[in-house]
């Protein structure tokens, strides 16, 4: 897909951050949009900004952990726009907790949104993308889908799952010679609200982290803007890249994991103690 003009893109988590940046970048290129988010206020703001570019925009309040809701939204997108060419499974949440201190409900909350939301979005839109004759699926994983981080077991699990799911799908579509491709995105520290909105529990005190300051310390490492991230993602789509790393930190983490596939864990443990 070399051009986004007159294509139709569906984006989850479009009310802020990378989702909003993707919407505005695509709108500038003449791409029509179907936007969703659980946050209606942020979603309305993105819609208003995107409409200024003179493209067609539809929106839907959507909880991506609701399978029936996601499938209904996919049907509505094609009904309203006549087709859909791209689905950006971008919505996500975070949780700070040790494995021992994490409740099953907390783990389910993260997995339902970060992993199952991607699964639902992929499966709901895939038949329509094939029907369009030129489709692309973009699933947002994380650098924590490349290496693990203490206090982030649920997030790690969800993002590793997104990576495995997405890479297998890409292989299947290659074998089929389907008119649809897939890119797995691994952002590093992006200046979005995900850290501020993360749930945090006191169990991380047991590994030397302070629930009241760990988020702020972590955010200091965020260096890439959502607009920069969106630009990298869309270029990856145009190049039909299998994987997109976003930010210098993502490249460092990827290299560290490749060079020290098990040894990196000691490095991360030491840096976590330092940050705490």
C-alpha cells in the first residue's frame, strides 16, 4: 500500500496518543477514517480535528474487550464507508504489579484489552480487508513484547502474545498470497497517557519500587512523540515491513535481547533497582 489517499482506515484507541496521531496523519493524506475509543471526550476531539482535512470520519464509543461490540463496529464501518483497507489495533492499558501481588481480575483486564482486543479487531476486519483487494493490519505490541520487565508481567504477557499472534498471521497470509498484509509495531517510550492511566498496586514495594513515584520515573524515559511514532508506523505500512521499532530505546532493547537473550534480565533487574 503505497498511498493512503481514498483508503478507509479503522483505528482503536483514537481518542489520544498514537491513535490520534495516526488519524491526523492519515487525514492529511486523504484517508477516510473510522475511529473508536472508550473515551468519548477524547474521541470527539480527534474527530473534530480530523474532519478539518475534508475527509469522511465516523466514530464509535468502543470497548475493544467486547467481542460482539468489535464485530458490530467492523460491520458498521463497511456499511458507512463502503469498504475498509486498514485496521490499527492500537488500544491498550498497563498494570504495575508483581506476579504474586496481582489479582486474576487485574490480569484478565490487561489481557482482555491488550491481547483479546487485538484478536477481535483482527478477526472482525480481516474478511473485509480481503474483500477490499488491498488491506493491511497493524497490531501494536511494545518493546515489552521483545523483552520482559519486572512489575509488568501482565503487560509483557499481553504484548508477547500480540507479537506471536501477529507474526503467525503474517506467515499465513504470505502462504495464501492474500491481498492483506500485517505489521507488528514495537514502540519504545512514547509520550502518551498510558503510563498515567496505568493501574498500580502496592505489591511493587516488595521489589523496591514506589507506587507513587515509579510512573513519574518511568515517564522520564519517554522521548518519542505520538506524531513521530505515527510517521514511523505509516512508513512501515508503505514498505510492507513485518516489524516496526519506534524510538532509539526500542532499537537498544531489541539489540540487547538479541545479544543477551537471557543475560538481559540481570541488566533490567539492576536498572529497575536503580530507578526504584
